[in-house]
């Protein structure tokens, strides 16, 4: 089983990964950008140098 990522700001469980050019981080819901929060679990979005991925929720 893959290890769950932790938020790089507060160590809560990460809901996803966000990358904006040179800045990237695993983030929890409290520290996620609005682009990441707008995605449904399991979705990802790429636009230019920006990449956001929301992790699927556990059943």
C-alpha cells in the first residue's frame, strides 16, 4: 500500500498536489489553492506550467 502524503505546511493528510511553475507542494484542504479545491476527487488539471491533482478519496 502506498504511503499517504502529508501537507508540507502543517502535516495533516494531503488532499492533493499542486505545482505552479517552480513552487510545488502536497497540501491539505486548509492550504490548497482554489484550483485544487474546485476539482473532484481523482481529477487533475494541467494549464501551462500549472498542475493540480486531487487525490481520490478512500472508500
